[in-house]
């Protein structure tokens, strides 16, 4: 008898279902999704997609009930298979939660006469936004009590908090669904009144003009969720009548609005992957028309930093790894740009943070961030020393312009997240705060390394790893989790995780493969892992896995892979290419249905991604992305154990991609390895909004990995 979804949830538990006979998981009858033929014909290529119907939930088909029933059936199946780990997961959650200091406070940031900070309380999932006037000894003002605001909501997120220059008004965005659609609210900080006027469907952030009553914000398309328009709102006016000051016509561009640190200008930036344009006005003239700093040029990116007497322009024009140019305040066109800091083939310039008298330049050399301090008066320079082989460093919150102190963040795989204040004149650094690990943590118990794997084409690929000292490295018996991303030029730097200790303390090695498609080794690292060179991302990761096996850090029987979002595409591709290399794989919110998503311009973000993946309406781009898209390349073969997660309200990688992928894998895979899909029915791309709830997802991942190793305590 044919059913819309054929699934029988067998509650009788059988033998362990993995090949190494150590797994603590149980067998049950898996859900089987109904097949409904959908034919895609493009460029003379005919593809039958039997699970296309899963798009139904957001209105692409007649009945969303079938989709929900399937997702619930997969959740129930996971609960059955991993039922024996329920207590272990709870213990892992408690263990990780207990490392977090519940009553805590961020390092106060001084801005315009006030110290701003957030603090958390014991047993609370959220936090409070607070400030003190002039001194940390002053009385506390609680600006937003998010714990109270979030009551009754399964998801609640505050974003884009901003303050008027006179310190009297506050704007903030609220997302209650987890689709990154924020409603902007306004609060009078003198009276405590939250105004009735609200602005829906925004990116959350807003920028105050110098008149303390005008704000600029980014409005989204309600269907595609693209950032489409910059609008101007005057407090007291009906938001329906807000003026559009800029509308982006190119759907491949993201747009946003911001205010310069010296408070002189408001910038609108429009940027695609390979080109950008900035528009600006004086902050004191909010009704004036925005003018272009420099019209967009094909394959040219630029970013503007205003100083007292000039603009600095960070650009890749004639400079693959970027250089810094300068121009007068009144002549901004490219014909007026002169070189300020030249391009270097071995150093990527990533950003500039400006101060009155200094700039701090964030650079990247040999995969590691450097902070370069330059005095504007005489051009003298120096670098801040960090002293570890693999780490993450970055300029932190520095809203004050008139200061010689730069705040930066620092962490490594063995050093908890730390905040430093650095005096750019005396070169003195002051540790303001280091993440406290409740129950104790001894850095000396752990070892971090920076290694290089050699890719098939001879490229040296960095690998950062950490493990507990005493690791056996002579027989490959240690379990190892290899993490990767490799897209959008995003560099995956080595940082600390208190939750990760739960893996390390149970004998796992944790490694990050700094593969092409990121930007760790310079702009070429990104360019060699995108568009028609995307395959390098996947082969680099495979080569890193093989290298770690060769060096006896692990073996095939104990090697695991994890990736999220575009990193989910990575692990989806490598299980098709080398299913034999991995004992288990975790794919979090994975981008796995590349061709179908990139063909559908009504899906959020699709048009913004053409410069990253290609436009499949182009024949060559279509066949290239089809050659690696995980969903397109599922075959009848033995796949490793796989755990997949998604969120029903995910606006970045929508739920139907992993759901379709799992359904097709379940149809095609051979062998007894487990395949699990977890759908969070209330959240989106970033998971839970509370500060502890997300640990439940990590506990599930860790129970999966440890369970495959036969570890349940």
C-alpha cells in the first residue's frame, strides 16, 4: 500500500550497527521518503529529482504536512538509534555547561562618556545590556533585560544595538523566528519608554545621524531576504513613509550602512564577491543625497577609512593581496588615489582600524594574523608579538577615536579567549580578561601543533591541531576529528573551545584543515578554491586526512570529519569522493543541493552567491558545480556513518537541502553504517539563541563521535 511517507519506527532495539563493533548505537527501521518524479532539463541535461517535493513547507507545493511528517519521522528515528546515549548526552551537556561561568560580565567598552557591557546571571539563558556613566564606580543602568524579553519565546535574538550621539536614545533589532529578519525598536534611555513605532523586516542594525533623531537602516526583500534598500527614518514618523535613500539593483550585491568612528560620515556599502562601491554623506546632513566614493569597477574591491586629512582606501586594485591607497577628502575618484602602503606578495592586508594619531592594520602572513601599528605623525611602525605557533588575533571593540589604546582579542587552541588593551605609545599590553573555565583548566596539559600537509598538486596546506598530552602517535589508534570550511575567503583560525575539552579529555585529537577557498595563505588561497577551482577545497581536505593517517595521528577506523554550512558542502563532497577514508562525518546545516539552489533565485542569498559558485544558467558553470554537488553525486556505495543537522527556519541553507540529501543517501547507500537527520523545528542556521541551549547540539555531535568509538561516559 502506497503512503505519502513510508516509515515504520521500530522501537525494538537490535545489535550495534557499525563496522568496528564498538558502537553503542542500536538498529531500527529508518524512515523512507516517498519518491515523486520531478524532471529538471537545462543545457540539454535531464535530471530526475525524486525528492524535489520537500520544498513544500515554504509554499512551493500544495501540502507542507508531508514535509513536516517526514522531518518528525527522521527525528524519531534518531531518538531511537541514539536512545542508549540519552543519559550520556545529558551528562555531556552538564559537563560542558558547568565549565561556563554563569554569573559573568564582559569587559566594559568606553564609548562617548559611558562604559557599556553585558552581564549574565546564574541559571539564565540570556544577558543584560548595561552601562555606567563616566566611571565603573557609577550606578548601573540596565538598558535591555534580554532574559525578561525572551520569556515565552523558543528563539529570541537581539542584534544591531546602537546609540544616538547624545546618549539619550537606543535602537535595537529583534529576531523571534531565527530567519535573520529583525524588527527595529527604539528606547528612550532617560524615561525608559520603548516607542510604539517599529520597523519590520530589516537586517537589525541602524545608524544614527548627528541630529539624534534620524536613523538609516537596511530593508530586506520579504521573499528572498536580500538586503535591497537603505531607508531613512525620522523618529515620530510612520515607518511606512520612510524614504529610500539607496536601492541596490544588482541582486548579486549585499548592502549595509554604517557610521565612521570619527562620527563625520555615514557610509553605504554595496559589495559582491568581486566588486564593491561605497556611497557617503556627512553625518550632520542626513537629508542630503548620498554620492559615490568611486563607481564600481569589475573585479575591484575597496573599503574606506577616513582620517583627519585624508581617506585611506584598502583595495585589491592591481594588488591581489590588497594595498592601502590615500586620497584627499574632496577628491575621491580612483584617479586621485596614491599609494600609501604597497602590495606584498606574501602578506594579505585584511582591515584597518583608525584612531586619532594611529592606524592598526590587520594582516595575514603564512596563515597567521599580525597586528601592525603605524603612527600617523612620523610613519613609524611595529608589530604586536603573540608568541604561539597557531592562534587567533583580531582588533576587538574600539569605538573611541581619541585614544592611544587599542583593544584586541587573542586565543589559541590551548589559550582561552583573552582581551588585551595595548598602549600604542608605550607598547605595554594589559590583560583585561581571560575566559574563566569553571572547575579549573591547565594549559600545560594540552599540546597544540602547526603542521603542513602536501596536496596532490604540491601545495602545502596548513593543519592546526590540539590534543591532550600523552597521546600515542605510533599506532594510529587515536580518534581524530578534522574540521574544515574553505569558502568565501573565510579563514578558520585556531581558537579555544571549552566544550571541545570533552573530546580532548576522552582521547580525541581535534584538527583544523586550512584548505583553499579560505584566505589563510593570502588572496590566491581563496581564488584557487572557488568557481572552476572549487575541487581544490575538497581534495585539500582529503589530502589533510591522508596526511594525518600517514603521520600516525589516527587511522581510517578512527578518522572523523565535520563541516557546517559551506563546510557541510565540503564534507558532503568528500564522502562521495572518498567514503572509505572516514569512519564518521558530521554535516551541520549543510549546503548540499548546490545546483538546484543556485538555479532558484527566489531562495534567500542565491543571487549573492554567483561570484562564489557560478551561475548555473551558464553551461560551463552548471556542469562544473554538478560534478561536485553532494546531492547530485550520491551513488550506490558504502558511505561512512553520518549525522546531519538542520533547522526548519534556516534562511541561509534551507531545511530541504539536507532533508533531500539524507533521503537520497538512505535510498542509495549500502552497508550498515548509520545515517541520521536531526531537524530543529524551532530554530534556524545558527541554532538555539540561549547561551546554554546550543550545548545540547554539541552534546549530540559528541555522543555520535564518542559512541562510534564505543565510549559512553
